[in-house]
C-alpha cells in the first residue's frame, strides 16, 4: 500500500497564496506531499497592478500567471473552485459548484481533505454599510472587475468623443471614493490614459474631456505616507486637474450621483469605490473560525488561527496582532509576501515536529505611483536609521522593484529574471493602451 501523503491545501492564489504554493511545491514535490491550490479564477494578476488594468495602461494577458501551467512547473496541483465551507471535524474543505456564463455546472461541488489548510483568499472593499455602494459603485478587487471598469471606461470615452465631434461641450465625470493608494494611483492613471486616447482613434478626446473627483473621508489622502509626502501627492493630483476633497464622508450613492455628508451631491458617470479593506462577507458562513469586527480571520502571532492550529490565515483576510505593535498588521502587499514566507517555514517546522515561530513584520515603507507623472513614498531600513522620503527616479526604481520581487517570488530566480527582461521588451513593443 502506498503511504498516505501529507496534504496541504492553500485557498486563494493571490500574492501570498501563489508564492506559498511555489515554495511548498519546489521543496516538497509530490512524493510524500500533495500541495493543492484552490482558486475561483484560472489566472493571477498582481493586485497592485489592477488600477493600470482598469485604465487600459496594462494588458493583463501579458502579465497574468496561469495557475495550471505554474502548478505543472512547480510540483503542486491546481483546483478551479471557490471555498464554500470548512469542515474542521473531518479536516475537509467543500468547494461550491463552478458555473459557466450560462449557469451550467462545469465542476460540481467537491470535498478536499487537508492535513494543513492555509486561507489566503484576500479581502474585499469595505462599504461601511453605506446605502447604494454595492448596487451603484464599481470595485477593483480582482481581475474581472478591472476588465469591466476598462470596458465601461472606453465606452464612456467613445460616447463623449462622439458628442464633442458634434460640437457639444461633453465631459466624462468619474468619482473615486477613497484616497488610499488604489484611489490615488487610479486617478493619475486615468489622466495618463486620456492623454493618449487621441492617438487611438478618439480625435477630440483628451484630458480636458475628463473630470475626476477624488473623495477621502479622512483629513488627508495617503494616510500610510508621511504628511509631507501626502501633501506632495495632493499638489501633483491637483496640478493634473483632479479635484481632491478631504473630510468628505459619503452618505449614500445612487445611479449617477454620490451624496456627501454636509456637502454637495456629485454627478458621476462612473463611480469607483476604493475605501478600506475588510474580510469577505461570506466568511462567517464558511466556518466557526474566530473573526474580527470586519470578518477577518483572527490568527495567533504564528499565523495559525486561534480556533484550529492546523489552519493558517495570511494576507488581507487575516487579522494578526503582534506583541509590541499598535493594531493589526496592515493589509499590504509586503505583509502578504512576508506572511507567505513565515507560513512556509512554520509548515515545515510542524511537519518536522517542531514548534512554529512567531511572524515578524518588517515595514519597508510605502510607495505610490502617480502614473508617468511622478512616484513618491518612503523607504525604511536599518541603514537609513528609520524612514527616508524618496521621489522621482529613485522612487520609481523602488516601485518597479516591488513587482520584480513579486515575479522572482512567484517564478523563482531563473524564470523570474527572464520574465523581467521580457517585460522590458514588451513595454517597448506593445501598445501603450489596451482598448479592447
């Protein structure tokens, strides 16, 4: 009889999950271990790039990772499905039926056993219970939403271009709610795309036909950055012609309108919601794991859930409080990367009969890319003695390095290096805008 394999199931193929299965597959292979990645999608696009996909500045087909091919290369298995429920008593997960566009079943409900389970399915935008947000706003939580935004954007631009050709003073009004990195970067990227549309057949459409309003409920945009850097970004956005309103709390949204508390009603042809991150609304029904107030899974410093030591949670779906730190680890790409590495080592220690070690979060700073106009942020490290503000070429190099590090983590040093080189070639050869 063949020996029963140790089965590690990772739910979610985002930055944390994909990096983790790559490392697990490379080390443990398929002889005594079975590594399974479960995701509702079939390809991966790095989430910090979704604003470029939405604006048409990035063709995701050139940068996506197909889970099936990646699994074959790195020695794990990919299962196309969405988590429906966790049966902790039987140590199994149940996946929901996978349906096609017509509602026909592709893959029926499945049960997958696990010895260790890692939940890495990310988070969703926090609507704070504000009426009309889910019904009337667009989101950038995953690839399909970014593609949908791009298609709607192009159609809206074509309509405005048609009206302006007839001599009308038409404009495209876009309202972005949330002054964090996603909202700020998308606002700048939209203006970059608008500048290039005239070269792609929209003869009378340019940045003058675009009216973007950015709303932030807090006292300033980009709260993760130092105040002086936040002010610099604010000046850059306003110089582009973007209207930025801070202290603007949205009270409700309806078709074509955003209502601000104690303020005006803003007309918008397109509304993008990018305010905050919370756990998926269905997490509470999936299991009896402990959750925080916004449905993120509460974990110990080892990243094991407080309810079950065989289950880990990492990335945006996890609520992790570490000794000596105020508040939980922030939902950022660098945190997801570090959590994946920690979980990889802790799984190895558990399988070797050793105690897991606590996660140590290293804040390396924050960077925000204002399209081709500017890049700003702060870098942190022992050599700097704390935080160092960066801007311009240095900041742009550091920002691009984050994606290169992601490629190396997901593909390994050899293939990752080739993909970085290919990316530079594609940047020269492919069109600057994706309009289909």
